[in-house]
């Protein structure tokens, strides 16, 4: 086990270097830089002379070729320093700390609802395969899966924030809260929950549709195997055969899917957070790319990459738990 973990960690470190090197090179190759973006958004009458621009580029380390800049960035990362945001003048770790909570709130809730609903739906669809109710449920899930999230977000905003305005069903259009920090704690919690309904809905329905169909497809493959026919021949009931025998043998692909869901827990949805102006990681990533804020881009990329690799390693370790026949070595 120790040798396996060491191999995976070393391979993960090499993968992180390759990913961050490519992303840093692509980010520095984008047209413009933080200074040109800021000057383009500022008052046209306020322009920096070439000497001041060169001095600021030297301060931010943007006067050197990007391979040198990457070497400087990776050396700071090894020391535990993700750098300082160019546009926000804050440490990147502080920015991530401020934004990770809102993203985990909606992504964690969406992830829980997805699996809480997908497993029963997948079992139900497999048990009722071919019947009218299962076909109708499958049709609805396919329709949801094919419906883009950004279109659904706009429709939900129109319905619940425009058409239902001034009714008990009206939902907030933007932001995370309308109350000040002086408001009572439970009132602020209720207000945040009220604002989170639409973003959570948009982040849940597509993954729910996919996961439930994924579970059904795996169950349909397992129920054709010989040990299922043996269990039925011994008199096991339909639901016991489906849950106790068939579903347990579909856990490995589900564990893989769950492991790959870990990065989404903090990555959130860039589009959804941007549409609802939700102050999370996805929106920060979008803003940092638009502003050419290289330290923030790289800090977020590093975090998402680490979580992706950690999710894959966690899935591999869980294989031996859900199926004793699997050896992690």
C-alpha cells in the first residue's frame, strides 16, 4: 500500500507540473496583460507613460519570458506562497478562502441532492424497465440532460424573478444575500438559502439526469449475469436481487464517478455563478481570466488539479472497499 501511494504521489506531482506549465504558458500567451486590461477599463485621460508601464511590469514580474515567470511561480509554490493577486492586491490564498465557502454551499448541496435522488431513480427505472411510467421518467430525464444549464438559468430567472414578482414564489435574481452582517444569524442563513435555490437547481438537474441513467445502464448489464439468475432461482425477491445483489456489483463505476465529482465540489460552475453573480470559485476564475490575473489563475488551476488527482486516488482506494476482489497494488 505504501509503495502504491508513493508511486501515485510522484506521478501526481509530475502531472501537476505538466498541467500548471501548460496553463501558465497559455495564460501568458493571451493577448494583453493586467496593465493593458486595467488601462482599457480606466479613464482614457489617465494613461501611463512607457517608463511607468515598464516599471510596473518589472514589479509584477511580467517583463521576463513566461518560462522564467513559471520557474519563479513554482519556486514560491514550493515555499507555500501562491502569490498576490495583481488586480485585487490580496494574497491568492485569502481570495480562495473567501470564495470557497459560497461554492461549497451550492456545489455540496447539489452533489448531495444528485446522489440522494439519482440512486433511487436508477433503481426504480431498472425495476420498472419497459413500463409506461419508466419510459415517461426516462423521457423527462433525457430532456433535462439535453437542456443547457445557462438556458435553464435564464428561464428560471424569468419565471421566478419576473413573472412571479411580488408573490410568495418570487426568488432572488442575483447575489448571495440581501441582508447586512448586522442582521440576526438565522435570518441571514434563511436569506442565503433563499438565494441559493435557483443556482442549486441549475447545478443539480443535469448531473441528476446523467447519474440516474448511468445507474440504470449499469444495473441492466449486471442483471443479465449468471449469479443474478441463480439468486432468483433460490427464491430471492425482486428488490433484494436488485439492491443486494445487482446494485452492489455496480459500485465500482459509481465510485469512479463520485471521485471525479470531487473537483466540482469547489470548482463550482463558472457559467451558473456568473449568471447568478454568486461569489464563488467559478466566478473568481472567470474574472481572473478576463483580468489576466495570472497569480489567481494559477492558484485556482493548482487547486482544481490537486482535487482532480486526489479524487482519482480516493476512487482507486475505495475500489478495494466496495469490492474485496480488487487489490490496490
